[in-house]
């Protein structure tokens, strides 16, 4: 079954404690990205990757890091989480990043609370 | 600045009637537009898309209309069903020099009442 898997689904952490949210896709997609969803703001892109070892900032990259060492995995790293990073996070993958094949497949989301 | 806007946070429709969800955008270089549907506790799922060279695309009960001169698109659901109750996100595919990313609107929560 084609899918994007994120872990964990729910996470409560304290300010400053490093955490990683994992994301894996089994569709051999080149393009992967991370979004955060906040009330009234929709989905905003944090980082994206057009292929292995190619990553770039999205619209709200501050406080986040990513890596793309292999095609299927795209972890999101919060080195020093702060309360304003409390949000619902989605990982997505797509065949390509533009035009045909842009349809993205999303993971089920990770609800992060930073206290 | 918000390049893709959905100005209606919510919409309530009677079962069997038409639902019309609207979306406006500012960047004339967007080449594809997409609609996603999201149920609570799930990730968004792709619903329907339209190329910027077309003005209409239909898939069963769902039709997307694109008015490039007005930089406006809409999603029509006919007839609406209770299972259509969800949050609908409009998205636009950015030009290559902007990373080819999807830019999403704020979402519209559709409630279809029996």
C-alpha cells in the first residue's frame, strides 16, 4: 500500500529538548516536504527536498532542520523546541515538485506540544 | 503575504444541494491548482486538480473551475453528501524558481447537514 508514515503521532516535550519526527514514503517519490498547520493559516511549508541530498527552506524554516540521506526518509529535527512550535505537522511526498505529478501524499500528522 | 486565499473559513450546506468553495490567488505564474480534503485526525488527501491552461475539470460529483483573469478558482460538489463534511484546502503549484512547491490556502470547513 502506497503511504507516507510519520512518527510519532503525538508528542509532548519541554522547551529546549531536541526531538526528531520521522517520515518515510514507499512510493519512490523524489519530492518530499514538511508542513505545519495552524488555525487560520492553513498549511505552511517548512522545508522541502527535491531529491537525495538536496534540501531547501520553505516559508517557515526557522527553528527546524531536515536531512535527506536516502530517498525514502525525510526526518524533521527541532534542535531546541520552543512553545511557538506547538503545531500539527505533516510530511508529504510527490512524484515531482511541479506541474503534473504534483499531487502530494500526506502522512497522518504529528501533533506536537512544547511546554 | 498570502498568495493563496480562502476567505470563507466555513460553509454549511444541506444534503443534496450544491457546495461551492472558493479560492483566490495572486501569482499569475502558478501552473497547477489542486484541492485537498482533510478529515479530523488524518492527513490531507488529494481530490482534484486543474492545469492553468484549462478552465474546467470534472471528476464525478466534483468540478473545479478556473478563471485566470480573475485569479479565482472554485470547487463545486453536486450533490453534496454528509460524508463530504471536511476541511478543504486549495493549493497552487509554484513556479520552478520558487521550488515547485505547493502553496496552500487557509482551508474552508464544509459541513453537509442531512
